[in-house]
């Protein structure tokens, strides 16, 4: 764990985001408390363009679903390569696939996620991702509600903000987090 200038231990969370639209995150991660938390080295946010892990000259990340159906899904191959490349060798990590059919995110899940050293988010797009990603790459599927969005980027932002608030030092006054309606002893 990182040590502050005064010698005290503080928590550190690494967020790795796999997306085909990394630019969507630029303002979000460079403003407000998330920017301050990064400057204080309480959190680190890494944006990864999925196209980096493709093998063809067109940087193709999508294909038709194997079982048929309308639309396109993100392929397993580049997602698997991306997760393998960025997953930390040490520490406690979690690979989260954002999906409308996932388990609904809540404060209890935010508290669980705050215990990890690294969370890797896989942001789906189009009609989702190859089903093998959910079965063989991700540790779990998470949704932020009973509705469908264009992709997993906005849900990732929601989850990162909820989890970051629980890391000591991100919110200046710990009482602000401890006394909220959905929280009970939330600091890790």
C-alpha cells in the first residue's frame, strides 16, 4: 500500500477501463473529486482503447453473434487480450462486464468493490459482447438499472464515482460518507 509523506498508509484503487470510446471519459476523470483523488494518488484511472488488441488493419472489434440475431457484438479475442495485458499480477482485482442483464449495482456492491486494489471494467457496445466474455473473462456482470443504454461507459462512470467516494481521503470529511442514507461504516 502507498505511504503518505507523513508515513501513514493510505488506500489506493486502480480503475482500468476497456472501451472503444476512451474519449468519453476525458472530462469525467479530469474534473472534480476524481481529478483531486488522482493527484493525491488515492486512485488511478487508466483508459484502454480495445482496438489496440486487434490483429487486422481495420482494428475490427465487433462481429455477428454466433447464435444469430440482429446487430453486432464485441468479439472475445481483443477483450481477452486486453484483460490479460492489464490485469495486475499482485493484489486483489475484479473484472466487471457492464451489461443490462447483470446484477443491479447498489451501495453494498460499491462497498465490496472498494475492497479491491484493481477493477477492470469492460464496456460493451452495440448489442453487447460475445457471451463467452461473461462466461470466461469477466468475474461478474453488473447493471446500473432496469433499462438499456448504448454502452457500458456511463455505467462505468457511475460505479467509479460510487466506489471512489468510499476510499479514505477522496471525500474530505469521512463523516459525509459515513452518515449517508445508504452507508454504514463504508470506509475500507
